[in-house]
C-alpha cells in the first residue's frame, strides 16, 4: 500500500495528476516521503499502539518521562490532554506512547492530512477539518460527543507545528485556536497540560517562512531526522473544570498555553541533586525541615555523587560538653523541662559545645547535599554570635541549635560588616535603626535522631521567645529563607514576582540591595511561557501558587513550606539574593515583628 499517493502530495491544487506523478521522485528526496514509505512497509502489518511503538523503535527514538507524573492522569472518565506542537508527527507518537500506559483509550485529534495513517492507527486518531465555519462547528460537536462518552482526547490547540515568525527569529508555539477554547469550556472535564520536547531543523524554519505548504511537505523528513534522539515528555497536574471556568474567557487559553510551556521551561538545564540547607528561625534545621516536610526528598532517580570531602571530626565526649554547661552562669539556662535544657551562650564560654555544634551542623547539612566541605562547619561569625542550643540530659547529647546575632551589639562593636547579612546584601545606612532592634537568625539544625519528635523544635522556639523576653529592645527577627536551586528559574521568577506583589515591605526594601540579584532569563531560542498568564492574584492565593509550582516542577516541588510558615507568622520579604556558597540557592531576606506573632503561635510556645 502506498502511504502517500500522488493525490495527497503537498502540492498546489492546480497541479494535475501527471505533474504530481512526475514530481514525486524529487519530492520523495526533499520531503523524506520515500524513506517514510519504506519504513511504513516494514511495519504495516502492525496496528494501533504496536504500530506507534514500532515507529519509535525503528527510528531508535527514546521517550523519557517521570513515571510518578503518570499518576496525574485521571484513571477513569474523560479528560483533555492539551500539548505543545514543536515537531509534528513525532509529537503525537511520543505522547500517545506515554498516555497509553495509563489510558489506552486516549485518542489524538489530528487534521485530515494524516488520513494515510488511518488504516494502521485509526483507533487512536480522530481526524477533523476546520477549514470553514461549517466544518468547525462539526468538529466541536464530534469532540464533545467523544468526551461525553468518556473518551479522553489529546489535543494540539495551536493547530500547527511551531515555527519562526521572522527570519532568524525564535521558534514559537502559535497562539491557541479559539475552537479549542470552545471545546474545553463546554466539555467541563479535567484538562491535563502536557509538554513534549523537540525542535525542527533550520531548513524547516526557512521553508515555513516561504509557504505553509512547504512547511507541511517537510514534516516527514523532520520525523526521520529525529533518528536516535531522546524525547522528553512531562505531564502537569490536571486543571479542574471549575478553576478553568473561573478564569476570564479571554485568559483561559493563554493560561493553559503558559502552563504547558512552563513544564518545558522547568525542565531546562541541569538541576542539582539536593537542596541547600540555609533555613533560619525558629530553630528549623536542614534535617528538621525534612522531618516536618519542609524540605522535599531528592528528585526520584537522582544519581548520588561520590563524596570526596574530608570526614567530619569525631563526636565530642559528653563529659566535655557537660563541663562547659557546668561553667555557665545560671542566667544562660533559658528553658528547663524534665531532661531537656535550652541554653544561650557566647562561643568563648562553650568551646567544647561549639565544636560539637560545628560537627553536627556539617553532618546535618551534608545529609541534604550541602555543608562547607570541611571537617567542622564553623565560621568567623560564630566567634561573636550567640548560640542557642538544646541539650538532652538523659541521652547526654546536643539535640539542636541555631545562632543569633543581636543587631545593636554587633553594630556597636563591629559595624554592619559584622553581620552575616552583609555578605548577602548591601545594607544602607538608613537601615541601621531597624537593625539595632533586630536579631539575625540562621545556621539552624536538629540532629537526625530527633527529627521525628516535635518537642525539641518547640523547645528551641520557646528558648528563643524567652531570650526575646529578656531583651525587650529587640523587636524584630531577620534572616535569609532559602528557595532551593532545585527549583527551575521559571518557578523562582513566579515565586519572587508573587511575593514582591503581595508579601513585600517596600519601605524596608529601599534600604537593602542584593549583592548577586536574581534575574530570569529564558534559554535562548526557547519558547518561554508568559509569567503574567500564570500568576494567581491576591495575597490569599498562595495555595494556588503552590499547586501551580508543584505542577510544573519535575520533582513536584511546591512553595517552600518553611517560607509559607513564615508568611503565616506575618513575615515580610525585603529582597532576594543568589547565594553561590549554597549551590546558588535564592535567599529571600525575611523580616518578622516578634510582637505581631499570631495567637496560635503563642499557644504553641506555652504548651512546650
């Protein structure tokens, strides 16, 4: 059987049968139709999913996807998977290859140009024609009929393959066709954003600029030249019908298109295997954050790197720790509850305890892929910052700690350069009055054995509250809260834009400048989504943003829970800075008025 007979060749209608037949040898070479025919003849005995898999196998094309994302597909009932269209024929083959693993009844919506494939994959194709209003109405009716019969659809709303719009311009996805919007609005079924990687040749781009027929004619060759490539597929979280319909009509398709392209933008570039560990107040730690669900596990399938760093020093003997504690003045004890004791002390008062703090910091941070790489995690700031720590008398060990820097004392003796914040942000002189009333917090940890116990963390919080009560001149808490470099730059941009719009203190922000500002630059020649089409509106939409970020991030990472907790404590951000010392984590400088903590937080501290 001839896959593309003369009558289907992409030539002007004025060309007669003789001319079409005469031009076939040339077209076979230019368009790849000859090789396509030979490929087809080798596997024409197969049908349906077997035929699709055979095409991919013959071309040695690998389709990569995250099995966890397959769970996002509705197991029963109708849905519409909406996808970008970067390559052409391969897009449908790759997506059906993936979608059929969960829903073998998925049908791809295609144009009549693919009718030659109908005999072998007809059960997975719905061919429609939208060249005029009558056909358009009929297409909508047929799509809705399928959906009402619980048949899921794969839809390419652009209706054409992505191509440049100007010479030397980027390859971009076309605006999505209003017909798709009509179908999605009337169907009232879940909508699954799907992204597939791919890019056609430069020759395809130039032919696209000359004439649409030339673009169509080149598609078989563009499938064949993908031989040996790896195609990546990503599946986003389904958009509920109610959420889709809640959007203004003119924004619905724009929002969906942006969500699809965001899946690709979040997949661009290499992501580090583990998150940084720079959490601060109140006593949240690298491992403690993981215990509380505040730091997600490393990405599934991440390859562990060989650790060539020096070994951490040996544990400090309990006798040495308790000797330090015995020498402390009674006022250094902040909280005493059964066998738990919370202390605050200067470095010179606790040489053995400080060594153990540095040891446990390094162990804790290394466990989440960070750490200084030294045998101890201690720096120059530790010499004069205060150290608030929890000791377990029964187990004779340190349980957790964080350090605090009283702003007034440090500014008086060392100036603003004495603050750790100064290494991240330029602090203007007008900021000093605020810093004199603020305590800088950071370097927090809880040792692994105690991560699943809520009491140690609550006791550290209570110790902090006790210290603040003893120092009423300090009203504010300030410190960096990290957005891991595991997040894509797109998600970082979404987070920073939203936080700057709804949780930003513009007055204080005027007094700080990041040393290494974060700027979002989409990859060159990449069809980037429109962030404005993605961002939810209103300060109460943080949960919506969380779901959006989790839907587009490969590891399902949402808004950092630690950040959300601070915002619930009435925290406000005043700047963002990239921190190369912690794998380019994005540090948000957060301030919190200790006098404005919610009532529920005070109740928690009372019960500890």
